[in-house]
C-alpha cells in the first residue's frame, strides 16, 4: 500500500536535485520537525490554558475570560507575558544551581516525548522501535527534577511537595506501564505507528478501547496521577502545602513548571488517543469512503485530505480527553495521600496485572481478535 | 558517510566527558545530595552511549530502571533521613586520600593497558532494526536460568522490604518490654488480616 505523504523524503529529494549531498539535506531537514514540535506543544498549552479557564467558568456558571481577544482567546498569551516580565527570585540560602536545574529537568523529558507522537503514517518525528517504551522511560526522569526543585528551595513545603510528587509518580508508573504492556502484547510492537496501524482496520469498531476497557480506565487514571491533575494534585495541594514544590518559584522558572504540567497533560491525552482511540484513523475508515465514492486511493489530493483528516482526528481525540480531565478537575475533590497510595498499590496494580494476564490468555485463545 | 561519522565521534566525546566528569563528581563532592543527583547524570550519559552502540532498548531500560527507580530511591533515602552533621577533619586524613588515589590510579592504568593491548574483534554485522525480539529470545532460551534467579532474588528482597516496613516499633515503653526474648524486636501486636 502507498505509505502516504513523506515530507522528509520529498524535501531531501528536492534539495539533492539542487546538487546538495543527501547527508547535508537530511541535516538541513532536522531543525524543521524540532521547531514544529516546540511550536505545536506551546500552542497546545495556550489552547489548554484557555480551555481550562473557559470550562471551569462554565462549570461554576461564570463567563470566564472575555476581554482579551474574541472570547478571551488571548488570555493565556497575557498570562505568559506576565510571567516573562516577573522578577526571578532566588530564595535566601537556596541552592542556586539545583534551583535552576529543577524546572529544566521537569520540562525537557516532556518535550522530548513528543518525538514519538504520530499524526499520520509518516507524520512523526522519529519512528523508533522502542517508541512507547521511550515515553515511559523519559517520564521517569521527571520525579528527579521535582525532588531537585523541592530540595533546592530551602522550604519545608517545597520539600514535602517534591517528595510527594516523586512518590506519586513512581507508584502510578507501574500500573501505567502494565496497561501499556497489554496493548503492546496485542500489537506485537512498541512502535506507536504499529500500534495505530493495528487498530485501523474497521474504523471505530477496531479501536483498542473495546478490547482493553479495563486497561483504558487504568491508563487514564494513572496518566492523570502522573500529570498531577486533580483529583491527584497532592504535590501542590494549596490548602496543605501552599503550592508544593513550586512555592518558591516565580517568573520564568515557575512558567516552566506550568508549561511542563500542561504539555504533559496534552501528551497523556495524545497517548490515550494513540493507544486506545485509534490515533489518526477516523471512526469510518477513509479507504472505505474513497472506495464507495470510486476515487483512486493513491491520488494526491486524497493523500492530502487523508493526512489533514488524520491530524485533525488525533487532535480532536486528544482534546476530548483534555476536556474530560478539566471537567474532572472542577468536579471531583482531592484524595488524601493514603487514599492515593492505596488506590495505586492495592487497587490499580493488581487489576493491571490481572488485565495483562487476561490479555495474554485471550491472545492465545483468540489470535485473530487479539493480534496473534 | 563523513558527516554521520563526525557526528558520532563528537557525540561520543561529549558523552564520555559528561560521564567521566559526573562520575568523578559523585565520588569527590562532599555534599551527598550533589553526589546523588550527579549519579543520575552518570546513568543518563551511559544511556546515551548505549544509543550510540545501537542498543536502543537497553538504553531506555537503563533510564527507566536506574534513573527512574534506583536514583529516585537513593534521593528519597537521603532526603527523608536529612542528617545534618559536621564532620571533623581527621588527623593525617591525606594518607587515606592519597592511598585511595594511588589505588584508583593504579587500577585505571591497569584496565586501560588491558583495553589497549587486547585485540578487540569489532563486529561488522549491520545493526538489527529491533533489538527487543533477540533480547527476549535470549531471555527465554539460553539465559532463562539467570533471568529466573534474578526475579526470585527480587521477590525475596521485596518480601523482606515489606516485613521491615510493616513493623511498628513502640519507642515510648521500651523499658517495659525488657522481659521479652532478647532476639525479638519490641513490636506492637499486629492485627490479624481481615480483622
């Protein structure tokens, strides 16, 4: 089958035609996806902040931001500019080096994880074989940054917040990884492209959410806990800990934490969309529609339509999940720390293990339906 | 292929400098928290070197296990204990430091001599597209016994950790329990499971 649009191939080919060596053309191509990733993630954060403000306002029967731009869409930009102009404060007796490194270590792995998010057959920055495993590995670096920030602030609230954040993220990483493992078992691959391909056969009916309903719920709960979203925002519980590990931060360092948490939320929503909701494939497969309409599936305009539909579908699914997360945040109260750890270790972990075993058994029993 | 090789060489140089620098920092810093954070740097640089060797799965596992679990646990231990103690400078402390440096330098010279003299056989086989499947095949065929032994070891340490963590000490009436057998630790009577 035709693999669709290959932007990198076209770019390298056209530069080679100008007499530039293929190696150099590949190097010249490299900044584009990186820049696109940074811009995409940042715009995603801005949209997310606006949605958070608007939806929380709707939940509480307010109007929300209204004056900055139409419907207040420029409000997040104003927030960001405010943070840029704020004074950067270093608390007394804080550790200046670790205090600066903390937010950087929190943000970098999250942005790096966007490497493996596919928006189409070739619309991914790197299709590496350890795709989804790389995401889990990278997200395990974040607690070190949080501990660093909490320790370096020279503040007891910060330290408790950092310790809580690290405890929470290492406990919920295990059910998260186990539910991903069940998916990997069904798709026979760790690559995000293969995982989406495996569920693209029959449109909405072949999505993993129907075959992995328990895994879907476990993954979503664990992802919310990893992102420190309410009901799991104990590390920054404002009634108990002021603001947790970000208490002493201001200006751009605070903004890095803020951006990091929202980028992480969008990333988790994208991962749910890829693992369970069919990624870029639309509810009704586009090949079926083109066959019905009698259009040649290799024609170039159909490829363009398909690619844009794929990007739109991925973003639509992800933002539907972000909407659910925001609604949860403004509806559900915060859990206590013992409830959080009990839920993680005594409930989610055994169920995730059982889910993995059942998936393995079903794969042996029904190889056609569960990816043989 | 000149550009690719150049990039590889530069990356290797940067990673090696980072690795050696961070490892020296782990040993030489007096502040234990710096040492623990630099240990994370050592592990990440090693993961980078694994990527250069086309072992992508091993490098991701390195980050997941060593940075995400081991290093975080070390940091936890350090931060929860949080013992502030000023160490008195030892008399003739330079003898210990000097002899440590001599021993380490000797070991380093020996190992580097061995690694330079040994005729390493460099594999010319092009790297596999995916290293996951060969690793799994080895785990379930010729490396099955070490794999299972390692898992049993981990299970034993986990059971031990649970038993240590579930023990409730009674620090306030230690004197009253002196009639107990001297080998058992004073504990609060444990509730039976399921009450």
